[in-house]
């Protein structure tokens, strides 16, 4: 065999060995799973993440990633199991608690979600998202008064978020606190005047207060912004 031919054979062998080694690397399967998600082949994504976990069981990221796929597949218990494992490996990463809390919310396990949002707040007392989510969990549980304080704290931290005012205004409205609800919807509209929903809610309050002109004006604005 000529030297050049021998060199080509050696190169082919080395390339094949490199490819084989790459396929046994956890990152390869992690990237493969992301491709499957993009093509909506979720069971294959689970399998790829599982292989990644088999090769790198000490890393929290593959567990969290597989958990998000389980969520997409409505397998909430399996998602919680994976998120719990990720938290066990990385207990100071607040986003992992957010993921698990989302799975608890899907199951309507509000105490579980509330505990995780509380854990997020302990890790970062200035996390407005955690306070907002905590308030939402209390609301879904039917605990309207308990929902107000965390939503107010979210507003204190991020005072220019229209969603926070809109959410709190809706709860005030359900509690019969019309003036406070009106203030929140006014602020939500000021911050995001193209969102139709606060106009609809404010129209209902004006209607309840007997101000038919303002009610009609807000209803018209709601429709003009595409509200249905």
C-alpha cells in the first residue's frame, strides 16, 4: 500500500473514531434533543435527554430540559420528578423552582407551587416574577386577599409593568374594591394603552358605578383594539 493510500485509510479511521466518540458525549445527545424539539418529535427528544442524563447524571440541566418536554407532553408528574432532581443537584438556581412550580400549577397543586415561589423569593427577595407568580397561585386557590400582598410587592419592585396592575385590579374588582380596581386599570392603561383588556375591565367598573358614558367609551376602545 502506498504511503498516500495508507494516510487516507488512517484519516478515515480517525474520523470514524471521532464520530463514535462524539456520539457517546452527553452534549451530542443534548443538542440532538433540541433538534427533535424544533421538529416537534417530543418522544425522541425525551429519549435523547435520557441518554444525556445517562452519560452525565451529575448535571442538572438535562433533567430540567427533559422536564420541560414532559410538560409539553402533559406528563406533569414526570416533569416534577425531573425538576426535583435538578433542584437536588442545584438547589440555589431559582429558575428550577419556577419550572417545578409551573408543573404544580398545571396539576392544580397550589400549595406545591406556593412553596416553590416562596423558595424563589428566599433566593432572590427582589424577584418580581416570583411575587407575581405567588399572587397568581393564591388567586387560583381562591385566596383573593392573600394574593394582593405579593402582587403589590411585585409592583413595588417593577412599577412599570402593566400586567401586574391589571392582575391586581382584577382581584380588587372581584373583592368589590371598585376604586382601587379603577386605579389599577388606569395605571395598566397608562403603561400599555394598546392592550384592550384593561379597557374592558374598566368599562365594567364604570357600568357598576352608573357612569354609562365612560362605560360606552371604554367598550368602544376595547373593540377598536381588537378585543372580542
